C-alpha cells in the first residue's frame, strides 16, 4: 500500500485537498488532531510532558492545557524542540498502527496530513509527498478569514517556524496548486488515478 504525505504552509489549503481525497475514498491521517489526542491520552507521554513543562501542563480535570503549553513552548526554540522530541515519536507510532489497519482493510493508498512533515522527520515513513502550494498573500487572507483572532504578524511568525515553500516544493514528488488560478478537483482526480494504478 502506498503511503502518501501531504503538506503545505499554513493557509495553503491542505485540509481542503485532504477532504477531496476522502470523498474519493482515501483514508486520511490528520497528524495535528492525532497529536492532540495522543498528548491527552497516552499515559507515558502525559508523564513526560508534565516532567518537562510542569504540573500546569494538564489542568485539574486532567485535560491538556494547550494555552499554557503554547505559551511556554512556542516562543522558545529550545522548549519547542523539546516538546516536538517528546510528541513526534509517539505520533509516529500511532500513525504506523493506523496505517497497518488501513492496509488490512484493503485500501490501495492512504494520506498523512502534516504541516511539519519534514521538520518532524515523518516524511521518512512515507513513499511519496504532495505539497499544496498557494502564494503568501492568498494564504494570509485565508488564515485571517478562518482565524479572526490571529494577526498578520502571528501568521508570519508561524510561517517562520515552517520549512520554506520553495524547499517543500523542491522535496515534493507532486505539487497541487491551490492558488485561485488552477482548478483543484482535476489535480486531485489525476493523483487519485495514479495512486490507484500503483
């Protein structure tokens, strides 16, 4: 079974592209959603996070305190690297378990959606990579519309922590253009056809 990674910068539209693949019957692993689930539910990781970032990492109800974790980890590159080093291996194992179930179910291919596909090392688990590309101004407009609590500076700060679009395109096997000039559905249909023939 073919394992396909799908990545792209914030606002590129990778989630929309994944929804199109899902409509065509492809299973999609949402790395961001699963990372949040694993952080909240994996006992060993909960212990590791608490040891690394303090008792406030989980609230009095035992729920992950994402606001606190974001405040202590994201502005500090050392702390962010520490967080990623704890979380990414657990998510990688979670993906492998999920992928094995999809293979057993007979799917010809699957997709792993991840903003930090290269940065996390997750690309090493995959056979092919798709980058979803959109120009910066379009991405900014989309994120500001979707997340009204963010400012343009917030978006640029997030982009600054991600691999450049040029590098993502250079490393990708396929590029889907989601830039208001190219039709999205024909690009997805073409890749779906190719992956099913693999």
